[in-house]
C-alpha cells in the first residue's frame, strides 16, 4: 500500500475527531508563513521510450496562508501554499548539463495537528495533511533551448512538526518543518511527448498565527 493511503485516512480521522470535540473549542485562527524549500532530485521518465533523465534543483522558497480552528487538543485548517525552485541541471547517463526555468507547486490542503500542551508558552506539535497540488515545469531550458512548459494537478500530502510560541495573547510565532510530496505528475514536452516526473520536498518556515 502506498504511504499516502494511510496518511489520507489518518488526516481524515484527525479532522473528524477535532470536529467532534466541541467541548474543547477555543477559537478560530488565521496564519501566514514563509520559508525555504529543498526539492529532492527527480527522475523524469519518457512515456515514449522509457529514457530517464535526473533533474536537480536550487534552494527555493515557500509561502502559505491558512484558516483554521483550535479545538484545545489540536487544530484543523484549510491551507493554500506556493513553492518554487529554480532548475539547476539535468543528468543523462552520467553527463550533466546546466538547465534553466523552474518547478513550482500550488497546493490546497486540509491539515490536522496535535498540540502537545505543557506549562510553558512553547507548544510542540505534529500534523499531517492531504489535498491537491498544481505542479508546473515553467520555461525549462537546456543549453538555451526550451524543452518543457506544462502543468499537472495531482494528489498531495504532507507531514509536519514544529513549535508554537505564544509571545502575546492570541499571537503565536510558528517555527515548522514540512515534508510535502505529490503523486507523480505527468507533463508534455515541447514536442508533445509525455514524461513522468516526481515532486518531493523539505520545507522550513516561520509564521504567525492570529487567534480570534
């Protein structure tokens, strides 16, 4: 079974569980965050002849915003986020060439978190999310020649861990890590031939949660 199958079930259970604990309800909140994104090397496999080309990427960035509800024991939220990484190089049969363009992902996620409360204003948390992502290869070039510019909408999932510091009433500074990945997207190159790629990323971010 693919890992995202159990993750989807876990996230759905978490969100429903929070919704069922109305006695613990505290407040709605809004959050924003920004940070760095490190995209794993991707195998790009031609659907025509099976040729495999590895793509590498520069360090990128992520920005996001969410609206959610704090249920005391945890939180549930809906999130929109954007990630982008410039292309670095392609490698085929041990030969590498510089590449241009970028890879991006616009995601829409439903997330659930467990907050580990203690006697301090610093609250660790863990979480997971499922949703959809629009993964794009934008103006990708090799040796100045454009080879791909396409998008695909695929299933997305993420795992999260971090800490929240409530430095003022109703204001929490969030420091977090997220592993964000998708089902393998498929793209068309400039000649109309399909190839399958990968999207797996590591994200560090700093954000602010405002409770109402």
